[in-house]
C-alpha cells in the first residue's frame, strides 16, 4: 500500500505550534459564560440565613464591640454606594440597571430617573458610582455601566450626569470602550481630580497595551487622556492605560496618608490580592498569580517574575474580594487606619461571604487580619465609610441589602 | 594630630562580614521565648464561648449535615490522640506531661502510669503518640516528649513502651536529640514500618544537615538509622535526616491512595503550608516562604527558588495549622478523600481556631476549602479518624476537650 502523505517531524512541529497559538488566542478571548462553565459547582449545602431584623452585636479582636443593622433591604444585587453631601446614599442595582436613593435611612421605592439604557444581567449592568470631587459646586455624578451596542454586543461606558436632588439630568457618556469590554468596573477620583476606571480582563489581553481589558485607565474629568499618562508616546498602546496586567479590579481606594491608589484584585480559585497602583506598571496577570484555575491547576508556574509588580496582600484560599475602604473615622476608634475588604465567598464554598479587616504596621506591611460578620453568610460586594463615621457594607444577593456597622450600645 | 590607627576599607569589610556572621549565628539560635516576645499581642476581644453541652448540628457545603459532640473535657492542652484496637483513646496532655485514657466514652480521671519525667510548659511537654503498626502483636506505643537534661537544658526524646491495658511498662528512650531541641513534634509509621519524627526548627538551622532542628527524621522501629536514608553517605550530615528546610511540622499523614507522606507546616504570620515529603529534599525554610515575620516584613524575598521544593497547599492569612488527616470512612460519605486540617487561630487573631476541610481533584490539586466549627472558636490542635468512622478533634485550651464529628441525626 502506498502512503500518499507521510508527515515528517519537521512538518508536525510547526503544525503543533500553530495549534498552540490558536488555542492561546481562543483562551485570551474566553467569555464570562465560558469561565462560568469551568467553575465547579458546590451544592449550596449551607443556607444563607435571613438577615436579622434587630441590630446584632459582635465582639471583635481589638476589644471593640460593634453593632450591625440592616438599613435597607430589597435591593437587587447592589454593586456600589455613593454618599452625597446632604447624606443621601445612592446605590446601584447591578442586574436591574437601576439607581436607588436612601434618604434619612429610608429607601425610596422609585428608581432614579434619567439613566440611559443599560444591559443588566449576570456580572453586568449598572456598576460603580462616584461623585465628582467638587460635587458641592457642580453636582456631577460619574457612573460605569454595561452599554448595549449593535449586533447584541455590549461595551463599558463611563456616564456623567447632573444630580438635581431627585434624578440624573444631562446624562452623557464621556468614555466608551466599544464592544467586547465590560462586566466589572470601579471608579476613583485621585487628589489631582483625575478619574481612574478599572476594566475587567480575564486572560492574556491584560498584557496587551493595545487593548483596554485588564487595565486601569486614567482619564480627565471629561473622559479625555491626560498628557502625562504613561503610554501616551508608546506606539500601539491605548493612551488611556495607567496600569496593566490585572484580572478583575474589584476595588479602588486611596491610602489616607500616602495618597497612593490601592487596587483590589479578584483572583480565580485563590489569587485574590491588593496592589499599589503605579503609572505604567505591569501587575502580571495572567503570567504570575498565587491562584489556581477553578479546576485545580496553578494559574501560573511562577508566583513572581522580574518586571512584574508584586502585590502587598494575598489571599489563599481566596475570598472573592470586592470593595475596599480605609477606615479613617472616629466612631470605631480601635479600627482607625485599618483596611476593610468585602468577600463574596471563601475557598469556593457558597454562603461564606464576609467582611475582612486588615491591620498594617507603619511600613504598610500586614500584621493581622480579622473575619467579620461571618455568621450572616452574605456576599459582601462593597464597603464604604459614611459621613457619620459608620461603615456601610453592601450584601450582594438577589434580595440584597445595605448593612451599617457602628459601635455597640451607642 | 597623628592618627595611630586608621582603618582602611580593606580592614572594615572583613570586620563587617564577621559581625554579620555573628548576628546570623545568634538569630539561628533564637529561643521560643524570644520569638514569643516578637509576636504582637492582640487583645483577646472575642471571648471563647464555653463548649456546648448538647450535640450541635451544622450544615456543610457539600450538603452533608454534621453533629459535633464534646466527648471529653478537662484535658490540659491535649496535643495528640491515638486510638488502640480495643477502642481506647489515649490523649497526651502537653503542658502537664500526662497521658490520659478515654474508655467507652469516659475519661479516666487518673493519668496513665509509667511515663518518664517530662519537661512540660509553653509549647513543650508530652507530644505525639502513635501505636506500632503491629500493635496487636507487640503492644508497643511510641511517644515524643521534651526531656529534662543537665544544666536546665531539655532535648527531644522518642520513647517506646509496652501498653498493658492500663499503664506503660518498660518505657525507654529509643532516640534522643540531645540538648537544645524540642517544642513540637509529630510521629508517623510508614507502610514499610519506618518511623518519621518531625523536629521543630525556627531559623537557619533548618538548612544545616549537621543539625536535627527543622528536619523530619526517618528511623527504624528501634530508633536506629535505616541504611537507605538519603544522607547516610554525606559527610557532616546527620544520617537520621529524611527531609530538611522545615519550620514547624505540625502534622504528618499518609495519603490513602499514593502512600506519600504529607507534612503540615506552620508558618509565622502567614506561610502555613502542606508539603509532600520526599527523601533528601529541601523545603526551603527560612529562605522561601509565603509568610511574614510577626512584625510585618516578608519572611523571605522569594516565594520559590530553584532547588527548593514547593508546597502543594498554602494559607494566607495563616490559620496556625496543627494536625491533619485524610478522611477515608463511610460515616461521612460526602467527605470521603477530603483532607482535614486543624487551625489554632486565623490571621493572628485570638479565638479564631477552627477545622478546615480541603478537597482535591484527581491530580491532588486543591479545588475547594471549607472552614468548619468556626463558632466554637476553639484552638484545634489535632484531627483523627476513629475506628467508628467519625472524626475526632482536639481543642487545645487550658481546659481542653475532645470533639466528635459525625453525621447529624443518626
């Protein structure tokens, strides 16, 4: 029998390399749905108890007793909270794409009018809200959301609107990513009035400066590119990029003393971390991580690599971090200077969300970490300091809530 | 003015190097007391609740409801538990240096007679107990303990005695480390009948093959050196050494399928880990670690290094791991094959001890981790599978206890 085509090793090797490239390109384009399919499902054996009706008291490690109250219920997957100078709290309902107001402790049953059409759903919808640093003068609110585009696509948009005390006026996108971007995003204004926007990035696109995914962007208040952005003179790079190599930034917080921007990054199965964001720096995803793929293998062979910036805090197992704030108030004095981080679930086990407190020494090195509110079993999506010096946490459930944390017995 | 002695740079450099060597030698000799002084004290703000009188029911993530009962109380810092073929459980009381018996669920008020003089106290005393693999024939028990020596020194000793059903007879040391060694130790017989002894090592002595500290030893059942130990032909090395570069091995468990010996290693502030122990391998302490010094700085610049073996499980924050067993029973079928690890406290916060369950995939890679018994707030020092298929955990308190974990409602 005559063999018409017999592949030699010299032919097979390039073929193999081509296949490898294609598979890598495909993995870089992995969708949220595809990731979800790879996440092993644990049966929800531990029920989430109903949130308590009365305030609940807890002792905490530093000797400070706290009281936790539910101040608003019935919120659909609350994603972020912004407090306005008059005390009003605005809460984004992610999946429903609605903005809600809490005034003097009462949740307005009517959603805020004036928002554009939003593509809500699993892991997307109405995302972060921040007031302009000079909100008292200009009443400007900034919002990130998933925007429906042509051909069933969506993109991430940064919206700016004027708050008239009841609704959003003149809402306009000041920045659009275009299609194929979205899912999770946080906003922060720095001391210089520049706006940071985090963009979700699941795969190797986080390393490509020509793409927005897996980046933190730095914009002017009008959504333009500041002239001193790190990659404005780099050929092929998006000039909006401030930092890159991120998986999913789920929190941005300015350090109260240094002013440095801390970024909270959610890993897969393990690999949650906090990074100090510095212009032009590569934080390494997906080439370094202390995380595992959901199926078990390590995400990367290396935990560190030259040229890739190291985090300053790690979690293993992961707690699915989301939301972060430094406490600077006086109501909970023993927690002053401590960092609070929300957790959606711990160790890939459902109904294990909680709030974590991290204490640092004078050099910014971690010395202690406490789990709080573990018995509530809520997915904590965000944590904020109110103007009253209390902490506020978002319970991200279908029937979600706002929790207030203050001193006990006062 | 005439300068009689002007040190040149050529003189200062060797002087500096000598000082460096002295300071390193001193740090290698750091005592437990000195380490304790460096550990920042958190005020015990969260009280440890009394252990429940009635069995307590818990839902767990896999959908398996469990029931936890206290089967023995009033044990002084229980360190290990060994079950004999007749069902008797022997428990070591570390600080008091006593061995106690639980027969048919009842703790004998009298300690076991026949033990030698033991130096008990903080982190030392009567440590691990294991029966000989052929205990049914020879009734031999093996015990590690801190032995008082001349000049107020102590050393670690491995004791062998014959159990006569009530007391220990003919108890004799089969191995002695000599002075300056001790504090924590675990024992394990492998399938070939060889005895593994873990030796505490806080500093760089863990890297010196001429020392026993920071090692796992491999001995015959008579305390002699097996001919095939990895360093028997290495000049200057202690021939008992099996693995090195350990900080504090707090658990040894054979994998039920592979037979490999898993070692549980307690890190400082972070850095708890599990290693698979292989002959002659260096596990890197103190040159690689995911832990921090108690004061905050990272233990080491690197998390990994060529030639140093990587752990397969990490904790960050640490839970102060102690005690480990694979569950192979039938009473808790949804946990079959899972690994159970005790935790003394989490994130350097008092009263946060608990039990952890780790699930692995078929390749031995972690996919899920659950915290159990968190509300009890007990320091879990050890975890064991009983011949009845239940799990047993040691609560290491001044007034400690043995907990039994079985299915709920049966």
